[in-house]
């Protein structure tokens, strides 16, 4: 995704490309399923700035890992509505010396899944 921001002194743009994988153990009771698991991924972040002062562009490769929880309901034999939440712990380098910044970021999503045979 791309994000832009500006004020009277600085204009900046950040781009992030990410991939992730999740493993969730789901338990079903009737039409409702609930489960816990883990999510992990990698991301590349690029930031660029326009300013009257000095603000060099920078790019970094980082990773993330965290717990995941999911609840879903069967709306029909092959149709499910689900919600999922995670708390990603991001590991992002902040200096050329290899210092790493840790950032916890909650995230949620909803989905509608149709299983096709």
C-alpha cells in the first residue's frame, strides 16, 4: 500500500509491500467455528520526503509475527462468513548498525469464503 502525508515543512510518501502466512486451528460446533493460531510475514518499506531541510529517502526489509484469532459461521454448505484479528509484532531496522525497532500493531479483517469443488 501507499500512504502520503504533508504539512507546511515536509511532504512524504511511504510504500509497503508485504506477504504473510497464517496457521489457525479451528474448532467447529454446529455452524460456528472458532480458533487460535499464529501469523508471520515479511515486508519491504520505502519512504521518501520532500522538504527544505535534509531528509534522505530510506528503505528497509522487516518481518512480523503474532497471535491470530478467528471466528466464522457457515451461512450455507460451502459459504462461510468470518472475522479474524491479530496483533502483529513488527521487527523493523532503524539504523545501518542493525538496530531493530519493535512495533505492536493490532489488525482485523472480515471475509466471505465460497468453497468450490
